[in-house]
């Protein structure tokens, strides 16, 4: 299981879909390297949430990327996961080791 621990998006680029694009790219990167799943630890947004506290991402962004909630340890902190098929399984070959 791979994980996406945090994001940093410059203030000028926030609220433009950058986090979603980064998250999708991270999932694809992990899939290409044999990951069977990716996990994230976003927060549920609140109206009064300062940007500095959303560095782990927002739950709606993870949902848009296809993640589902698998656990919730606190009211505002879901654990979200997406299952992926490693690229080498799709092609039927073990793939190439990159060094």
C-alpha cells in the first residue's frame, strides 16, 4: 500500500484543480510501479478552515479521484483508499525494473 501524505500548492494556484491533478498523477505513478492501492489521510473541510491546515488534502478531492473512505478515527479525518491494478498485471508481463 502506497500513501499520499501531503500536498503543497502555491497560493496563486489553489482552487484550480491542481490537488486533484497531483493526486491522480500520484495514483498513476504508484500503479506503474506495482502498487495495488494508494491511501490518503485528508480532512473534511470546514468553512473556517485555514489553508495551512489542509496540507493533507481535502476529502472531496480524494472522492473525485475515485478514493473511498475505509475508516474514520476522528470526525474530520477519514482514511481513504483506492485499489489499483499494477500496470504489469494489465499487460500480462512482470514489467521492467527501473534503476
